[in-house]
C-alpha cells in the first residue's frame, strides 16, 4: 500500500500470525531500496479476562484465591495476572500483586473486614478488561481459632476428578446440541474441548461454559460431519482428567449429488449406476425400474454401503433394461428420490 506519512495502520491481519514488513521510499525519479524488519512481528491484541475467581481458603488476616486462564490470549503469550482487591464500603480497587500462577494468598488483611477480588490478564500488548468479581468474603478464622499446618509442595492442589461422565447425545441436524459433564479440582482446572483429537476453538459454531464444576459445550450443527466423539479435558498443576461422549445427528435422507438426467450405454455392456446418500437413522433403500422394484438376478445386483448405493446391470439390452431408474430412500424423518433415464444404443459395424 502507498502511504503519504511515515506511519500506517495495516488492517485485516490474522491474529497470532507473524509478519515481515518492508518500506520503500518513492519520488518522481523512482523507488528506492527497501528497508525490512529484521524479526517477524506477531499480530496481537490484549487478552480476554480470566473466567472465574474462586475463594479456596480464609483466615482472619488472609484469603486464598484461584482463577482460570483467559479463554483467548489475544495472539500473544500471557505474561501474568494482576490481582485487585476492594474493601466493602469503598468503590476503589487496590492493586495487590502481579503473578504468573493461577492462584495467590492475599495476606495482611483486616480481621472481620469484607472484601471482593478480581483478576486482570496481561500479555505483551496490554491488559484485559477485569474479570468477574469474586464472591464477598469476610476475614475470620474458621471455628474461632487458628490451626497451623505444615504443607509440603507435593500435596498442594487436587488433581481434577470426574464427578459425572459425558453421555451420548442425539440431536436433529440443524439444531443445537449440548454436551455436559462434571469435573472438579483445585486450583480450578483449565477446560478444553476436543473433537476427534483436535482442539475446538469457540466461535459461531461452538460455545463453551464452565462454573468450576459443570462444563458444557453447545454445538450449532450444520452438517452430518458434526457428529462424532467429543472430549472434555481438565488440567491443573496437580494433574489432568478427561471424559468423552458421542454426538449422534439425525436427519431426513437426501442425495448431495443427484443422478444425471440420462445415462448412455452400448448394447451388451455392463452399466454401473451409483449415488451417494446421507441420513440418520440409516434410510431404507429401494431401486425401481419404471414403477417396479428391482430384484437381484444373474445379471442384476445391488450393493449398499454406509453412504453409497450401487446398481450393476450386466449384458444390458434395450427392451429389457432401457428406461427410467429411480432410487428411493426413507427414514422416519422423511424421504428422497433421484431419477435417471438409461438409453441403450445398438452396436454398429462399418465396412
């Protein structure tokens, strides 16, 4: 692009991709030698905020918190998290600390005081909007006394554990389908969804929700290929856990590509007519010649697979095999058919 000044904003870059840029000066005598960036530049933006802040422990002078990662890092790695506190009775949020981990214990708080907390994600571009505000928490010792424990590093945190497996879900093609499961852990585990081993990215088609225990994936089904095996995987510093379930999509049968209007064949040759179909439950298939169902014989065979049906006619003759052929498929959601005309031509010999 041409630019009259020494700066320019380049739109429509792919987030997370790296780019090289070069600049050339131009005057009435021509274009000069280009200056090029020595290192690639990543197209990035500020991350989305952390999804949730949970209170994991409380004493008269401290509060322990844990939170989940941002759903989207903005195309640049997250470098840390800013923790802020708000004391009841004030509108001011106070900076507590900036950490790289997903948990922190806030100390030196006022006994019997009530606080809220929130977290901001930071990457190389800047800060996210503040995340959801935590529940209100009052600083006081449980049961009115302090218990001193020695905690060894290997015992910090709880590995994610499955509380309810993902069930098989059946939905009609074109409608939304929701997969659900329950997984808990401490710190609150990061949740990722996969289809056939490939990580799912949220957008127009997929929407994921999580409250630290209940995890759901809502799918806007558009094609039969949306069905299959889906996996929910939970990971925290103590370990990981996963559960899988199958999405089955039901739909009225249809022919993605109908038969040609006419098929031409020579007398005495073998004709193969085949067509692809989709539909679930798997439809019943019927071939007709004219108005009569076709039955297998020495010169006629029908082969059906999961998505294809084939008709094979051997040694075709004009009077016996010529005419209209129809394929009819149906299940309890509906039916479909497609038609072709078989034209059998004689074999001519020239001297």
